[in-house]
C-alpha cells in the first residue's frame, strides 16, 4: 500500500492517491486533474474511486471530471445536497478497493456539518486516515466558513470529532490532512509536514483543552477568509465545469495600454523585485513566487476582465493553472518584458524598495502602512503604523495621510501588491522588502494589543 501526495503549495492544500499497486483511490482532488492522471500513469494503476472529505470552500474540485474520464465511483457525503450522481457515504460505509485495501468512512463534522474522514485499512488493520479539514498538523480546520452563526456549534463538533479520531485509531496511524499548509481553512497555524495520531495527542491543543476552552481558543484565533471562498462551495455542489488550460488569447501592446488606462486588472507575474526594477504603470504585482491565486481571487472583482503579464509563455501557463483552481477561467495575456510591451517608454516605471533599517533612518513623519492580517497585527506591530489589511486596501486607501507611504507586511509579497495598488491610484510609495523580524533589529518601536503603548 502506498499513499502519494499531490501538493498545491500556493493554496496550502494536499490531495492524495492511495493504491495497492493495481487500483487507486483519489482523495480531495483539485480541478486540474491531469496531475492525478499522470501520477496514476506513473504507478500504472487504475483509479477506481474518488472521495471527497467535504464540499470545499477554498478551491474547485476535480472529482466529478476525474470520475467522468476514468469511470471511477464518486464518494460524497450523503447529507450534502449536490447536483450530480454520486455514491452517498455515511458513517460506517466501507469503500472496498481490493482484498488488500479498503477505506472506512467516519463522520467527523466540524469544518463542515457533513465532513467525513476515511480510515485506510490494509490486511493488518488501520494504517492511517485522510482527515480533510478536521485534524491537521498542530491545529484543526476552521469552523466559520459556513457562516459566523454556525461557528461555535461547529467548533464543539470539531472538538468531539478529533477526539473520536484519536479514540478509534492506533497511535502509529498516519494523518493525511487536506488543509493546513498555509491555508486559510486552518483555524490556527500548523506545524510540521507529517504526523501520526500519537504525535498529535502530545502537541495539538485540541487534545489538551476541554470543549469550552477549545471553542474559545479556536474562535478567538479566526481571521478573515478570502472573498472568493463564498463562490467555491456552490460551484462544487453544482459540479465544476471541465477545466480549460488552453493558452489564453494574446493582447497586443496598444490594447494592453488601453486596458491599463481603463483601470482593468493587469497582473505582473514576475517577482516583486523584478516588478520594482521595471513595470508597466498601472499593473499589479502578484508574482508566481507567492500565493497568487489566493490574493488575486480575494482582491479582484469576480468576473472582472483580467490580463496576465509574464516574461515567458510558461509563466502565463503556470498562473493560468493556479487560477483555474479557484474558478478564474480564460484570462487574456501579454508576454514580454515591460519595455517590450510598452507603446511609450513613459509607461515603464520603477518602484523604490527598502528595508526596515531604511525606515528607521527615514526620520519622523513617514506614513507607515501595515497590510498584514488582523491576527498578525494584534500579535506585534510598529508603533504609530496604520493598519489596513491588504484585502481591505482598495476600499480604505483614502484613510492614509498625504505623503510617501512606506508599505510592509511580514516578508514583502503582500507589501509589493499593496504598493502597486496604491501606485495605481497615484500615491508615492516605498515597499519594504524585508522580514518583519528585522524591524526589532532596526530599533523600531514595537507594540501589541496585549501590551501598553511604548513597550
């Protein structure tokens, strides 16, 4: 028996293929299913089952299309209302793959009301469990994605479900979660890249906290979720359309300039440092070296015209693949360096970048903007900085005082995106391309919501 991981690092998710060497089951596949088909081909196995732990809120599933292409049986929770044929699974159902391999269904509500986990059993018994959004590495799945009104009830169910997993599984059983690798579906930060049930009993807060303490701990840690999440579950219940990864239509420089004048979303896929060195005025920095899909899906209006700029066709293709996973289909594209795509040399701009040491030397009067999440801000922030999370910046930039705006986040990716949004509005900006830990080393005053001002 073998379990293969298909990681989608940009969205913080993992999908799995479990096989006995002849047949295979796929758990929680993302929409670009060619990765799974290629993996099955490399192992020379036939996909006979596709299983969903839950109706996903953070990406579009490829389960329905994978079953259509392979003839596999599609297992989805019986209580989930969907618009397609599937095998309705409930607690205790067993998916028999072969004499040597089967998956036993456990009801583990919490992340969603109808969440399922799948215990992998071979001839020696339980060897691991696909936990989806229930038990994660050092954390659990968040419980507010179905609405704040359900978050406490689901948190209580999550506590019981994770304890249930620990009760029915041996300590050496492997845990294979779908979420929790930089994903907004995690209630708190995760730790590690692999774990067993026994290890989690020692380190995961869910096992040392009683139900009421766990609920308070979980709900107090929750932060905002990407706006596009609201679109994912309905589309997954309806059955996502077949993915289309054909090369997008190319935009000529004159048309590109017109779109920039109109304020359309034109996204530069290069690294933030390449963007700072030279970019087309009005473009947004969301490089492939960071969570492009998450932030583009969160920031841009759904269905708004979108143009991707890459130096190579391969960069555009990589971004297109990232975006179809969240249902952003068929963008247009331009390929080339800024100077090659500009109809006028005056359209090529640069953007000042700096370190926290530079900020410390800039003197009083600087406008400092922190675009991190609320949880990060509460833990520690620069004294006198203005806090506007990146996802709110388009609607709150008017709150910033006049003058040069120094923008920072935790490492630079979000700061570059924010600085490019402000530059598009005509603001003069400096983006701080530095780790936030360097602020302390630079001698800048830091405070937190838990400490008095000035400390």
